[in-house]
C-alpha cells in the first residue's frame, strides 16, 4: 500500500488485478479485475477520489475488508 495525497483516500495498493483502497476513515475496499492501466490512471489522477468514483466504483464491485 502506497500513501497518496487525497482528501478521502489514504493509501492505494495493487497486485494481480486487485486494487485496494484505504480511506482516511480506516475503511478499506478491494476491487477485483482492475487492469494495470486503470491502476496507473488512478495513481496519476489529480483527484483520486473523483477518479475512483467515476472509473472504478462504477465498473467494479468493491468488497469491504472486515474491521479487526
């Protein structure tokens, strides 16, 4: 997981088509089937939250990680 500059997102991780997003609230979601290009576009976006909403959440179902 890499820290990112975002008002909503604290970290983003990516491995084997699984995009994991951790929010400042502590909630964490994983989106499966995300392409490397989609991950790169998210990381390069000026607004990562907006990009996530418009291009990832609209296409993939996120699975929330259970709280510990």
